[in-house]
C-alpha cells in the first residue's frame, strides 16, 4: 500500500480498505497519491474537482468484481472511469469514493471479419479499436475528438456520439453484447455476437448510457462494417443553416445515402481555428457565414469503381447545389492528407474556442429539419440576454445535434461570464424543448445536467429510472449522485 493511506480520515477511504484493494489489484495498481493520481481527478472542463484518493486499476473482470465486493462490504461507493474525457462530470469522485479505472483491461480479444464483429476489453483506447478493425479490413465507425485517449468502455457507458452517427448510429447502435460487473459483484456475461437474438429484456441497452450507475462494463462485442474503399471529404461554404439543410438533403440523395458525416460550423469557429491552431487554414478562398464538413464513404463491394463512382456522384451533387445557389463554394480533398486536414478543421474548432476566453457549452438536438429555426431563435435569445456575447455554434447537423456554444464578450471577466452558465443553458434548453429537442444529445447527464433531468423528464420516466436503479443497485454503490436527480428536485 502506498504511504499516504495513513492520512485517511473518516470521510475518506480507510487504510484497511486500501490494504484490501491493493491485495486484489496489486500495490502498484492502487494509486493513492502522487503524480499518477492527478489525471484521474482532473475533469475535462475544469468545472469539478475530484477529492478521491484511491484509484484501483484492475487487470480483469474478476478483479473488478472483487473490488466491487470489497467496496460494497465496506459501504464505499465506486465511480467507474475510462479515459476521463467525459464532459458532464460523470467520472468525478468524492473523497470517500473509490475510482475503478479500466485502463489495464486493454486487450482486443478477437476480430472476426466474417461475422463482422470484434470483442474488446473495456479499457481499449477507441483509436486502437478502430485500428484493430482496420487491420482486418473492417470499419469500427465510432469517431470523436477524444478517440486517442477515451476508452471504449467509457464510450459505451456514456453512449458516445461523434461525427459518424448520421450513417452508423450512436455507440448504442454499434454494440451487440456486453460483459458487466453488477453492484453485488456478480459478473453478467452478455457477450452476445448474434445479429438476431430476440430473447427477453435488453439488459445491455440498460447498461449502455447508464454512466456507470447500473453496472461496470468490462468488455463488449462490437459491430463492424466494410472498410470504406474510397472516402470523399469536402468542405462547403453556405450562406445560412437553411442552405446547409438543403445541401444535406441533396447530398444524401446524390450519394445514394452514403454520407457518414455532415457537420456545420459557423464562420467565427472556422476563423478562430485558423487564427489559433498552428497549421490550420481556411480551405475556401473567401470567408463564408457557414461551413459544412461532409464525408461520404464508398463501401459498396463488387462494382469495382465504388470509390470513383461516389466521387462522381458527390461532385455532381455539389455542382448542382452551386448552380442552384445553395452553396457558394466547395472543395473536395484530393489526397488522404488533405482529407485529414479538412476533418481536423472541425476537430480544431473545439480547442480554438478556448483561446476566445470563457465558453458556455451546449449539446442539444432538435429534429434535423428544425436546426435552422433553432439556430435563429437561440441566436436572438442569447443576444437579447447578453448583447456582447459571441455565438459560436457548430455541430453534427446531420444528427440535428448542435453545440450552440457561447464565447464571452471580449474584455469581460471570465468568471463573471461563466457565472451565467445556468441561465444561458436555460435559454438554449427551453428553445430546444419547444422544438421537440433534447438538452443532452450526446454528452449524457453526469453531474452537469441533473437539473435538466428534473425539469424535462416526466414524473413517470423518472420513477421508472429510480425503480431500475433500485433493482440493479439497491445500496446506491455505483456512481451515486449521477444521472438521477435527487427525488426532491423533481417536479
Ligand atoms: C464535439 O462535437 C464534441 O467536438 C465537443 O462533442 C463539443 O466541447 C464541445 O462543445
Ligand atoms: Zn459533439
């Protein structure tokens, strides 16, 4: 056991519990202090501080189960953690909690190109999962900014979205089976690899998106797809979100619905990336009010020129849109490196926003057809509330999922601006709600959206959630305080 277990107090993990955990995972794999602790405590947006002083890194599901049993016996609750890249505080832990991090469980167990499936342990880094599939000539399509450090178990636990949802669906749609450790320490082996298995309640889909509150996912069977033969990547400049919506429909048609990505970016976001991110340039000659990043995957086997055909189809679709005045300008990548650079433009606008001072973030969805109306209304409402605020909207337009972020007025005190987080959220979430949308499209609930859960979910739905939680975790040991608002907070 590492030395600082002697500093244990009543509100923290006792030396005795530390000893037991160290015996399960090995001294080296129980972190109780020092530099190795910090990455587990720091949270992406710096909005929360984890006070936890015990991070256990089990080697396999058996060790996860033993850790859960030991913590349960001591009445100590557990926060499951993957790459700790979540944006909602779902992996934040209090002093008296234990973090179970799955990083050591990082084996790709099997890639089966014939069955179009792979089996992975929960701690596999997403980029490594993608690479293992690619090595077998297959595609695992989940793709998001944090893919170099997020873990697949965390992707499942949060039902992560990203830029390929338009074609391939959310994480939930990419999973055939899971293995999980339950709150009582039992292991449920649900590593189904069947496309059809219509037997009983769908337990895996309860665990997916439950943010570690119903069980700890330790492995998964994932769906694979044919590797794209040719990828067509384009950036278009358009005058308005209405034009972008028109373009989306046209290109879905023109490509025979082979679009995997359709991302919208406001000019302010593109220019911010150009200004602040080394090597980033505006791919179009002049500035445009709005930009769209478009990716189409040619995966059709058999016709020999699926790639060339897709390129022709996309060119024709873009040319028609230009003729019809729907788009102002467009560029199609001529090489793999140019394609990567166009996609990086979209990824870089997230980091670029940090250079603009404080930002208030949103992750909302509305029906795709309502995106332009949503953007119009939010823009007006925000400027009404804070005339010097800078709207910084971008996002997954193909999914109706817009990150309508707000950058602080230049010169304003950052903290003063960030103090407006909740009222600004309220404005944006109300408009999304009025348009039939969601206050959390892809980032989940964690700690950040508890108030919205209480506000927007019906009493019936919250009651069912609580009954499910009680059934699977009667002693409230798994990530307590996340996802479900306190009963008193509900309407
Ligand atoms: C993205 O789409 C992520 O890049 C992050 O969901 C969005 O931080 C954000 O606002
Ligand atoms: Zn996103």
